[in-house]
């Protein structure tokens, strides 16, 4: 692709404005969803002895991971809206994919450790 074609890549201002508004709405909707999920998790925990500490740790970590991953996706999408040319779009995409792959690998490892601990705790004889 020639430099002329790359330099002419531009997102129209109207599309940028519309995308910005959409991202703001998505962020607000996600924040509302997250607040409701945390409130629901709290009320389940308050209901009694049936909820084990291991399950609480797992669900809290899963919510934290979901929040982090959605936030990263929203940040990435917003950065794309502000990209000045195709080269920047490609760079942003490469950075995002690389960062998310690392993050997902770390999350899977941590979740495996938490689940393993919870299983060990549940298997311990009561004394």
C-alpha cells in the first residue's frame, strides 16, 4: 500500500462523534451492569452459610477479570476512533491483541490457582 493511500485514510468527524457517543453509552451501560452484578453478588453472600468462601473468591475474581477485559476493549475501540491513519490502526490492533493475550494467560493461571485452592479447602475434612 502506498504512503498516499495510508495518508488519505481518515474517519469523518460525524462518524467519530457518533462512535464517541456510542462508546460513552457502552461505558455507562457496563458500569451500571457491573454495579448491579456486585450488588447481586453481595446480596447472595449475605444470604448465608451456603455460599462458601472459595466461591466468593472465584466470583469476585471473575467479575474483576470481566471488568478489566471490557475496559481494555472499550479503550481499544475508542483509540481506533482517534486513529489518524491505517498505520496507526494496525499498530493499535497489534498492541491490543498482544496485551490481551498476555492478560488472558495471566487470568487463566490465576483462576486455576484460585479454583485449585477452593477445591483443596472444600476437600479438607471438617474438624
